[in-house]
C-alpha cells in the first residue's frame, strides 16, 4: 500500500516537473528568440464545432472535431442530441506582420475558439516575430482580440 502511494507520488512529481520544464523552455525561447511586432488581420475563416464535456460531433470514422458553417450548427446539434450551448465558434486567422530581420512583410496563421466576435479584417494586434528567421512568428497566448491576451 505504502509502496503504491510512493510510486504515484513519484510519477505525479515527474509529470509536474516535466510540464514545468516544457513551459519554462517555451518561455525562454519566446523571450530569447522573438520580439513583439504589430500584425494586421488579413482574413478570417469562421466556422463552428459541437462539443459538450467528452462528447463531440466528429468527422465520420475519425475522432477529429467536425467543423461546419455556424448557420447549420444548431440543426446538427439538435440531430445529435446536443443543446445550442454545445456549439462553439472557431476562427482561422491569417495575419500579416513586418519582420524585424529584413523589414519585409510576411503572413502567419492562428486558430482561436470561443469568443471570436472581435476578430475582423484589418484589426491590429501583436505577434511574436522571430529575431533571425524572417518568416517565423508565434501568436500570443490567449485571445489577442479580447484585450486580455497573455503575450
């Protein structure tokens, strides 16, 4: 009994330390190799998916979420026994930014789900542009369009 408890504690501690290490490395990489630059939304592709708890509507013969036009999502949700609250909006955003490396314009993409109403063409926000690789960028954590993004 005590041996199992110790084993569980060691495994839990190892997983926790591993997750902390990955997060620390990611933050170090971001702070060392990237700089914040202004970006502008070029295009937004909005759709919806249906998920409630562990249940979700998937593409046939896969476990991948089924993305669909938001106009048909309520009917699909009802046909599959979900309420309207299980419908989540999703956006694929293409943005342009000027690289600090060569001052040329490049494009990147990001995906966000949930509150995406503020995402509009022409909207400006900040992205992390790589300091040495001109066409490499990373979107900020969180939702950069809500005013609460974790950069």
